[in-house]
């Protein structure tokens, strides 16, 4: 499981021109699910994301988390994160979990994030989405779960 986090001043996701999720200040998270990932991993990674310190404290050091700042969390499913890009000019998607296996894990991640942090918005699993965000910093991290 791979989570790409971006600290943002705002983020939104649209499906067919309709906003399905929006946040102000917070984190946009792109989540890729691999074959063999488990619900326990999803829950543990969600808790880690909510507590991950990527916001500045009063001294300008990254010591604050979403929980500390009351920031929003926008979770976007993105299977391309787990692509095999080791060779050639075209990604391979063998490492990605099948949609029937990935969707329940995505849902478990979302529920765990909501349980740990109230301000959660979500993209639509399996949809063609347009994601808008303004990366603040820029600050971007990759977490493996």
C-alpha cells in the first residue's frame, strides 16, 4: 500500500464535472493498493497519515499533524501509484490489486481515517476523476504501509 501525501492550501476532486470531495487547508492523499495488502495495513496506514507531522509549528518546524491543525484530508484512490516502472517506456500494473480486492481496502482506509479524524473527504473509487490542488511548500511525502 502506498500513500502519497501533499500538504495543500486547498484540494478538490470532481467526477463528471461534479465536486465529490473538497477540503481547505490540509492534506490530499493519493492511495495505491497492491496485491496482498490487508485491512490491518489499511487501518494502520490511515492512523499514521492522520498523525503524520507535515505542518509547521510556531518555530517553522514540521511538528504538527492534521489532528493538531484541524486540517482536512482528501483521500483519492490511485492505482497508478503501484505501477511497475522499472523498465521500458510503459508502466505495468501487475503489482496493483484487482478492483474487487482493492475497493474494500480503500473503504477500510477511509473508515479508519474518519474514525481518527473528523474532516475527511473522498474521491470515487474506480471513477475517472479530475483532482485540483495547491501544494503548500511544496511538501510531498510517500508512505508505505
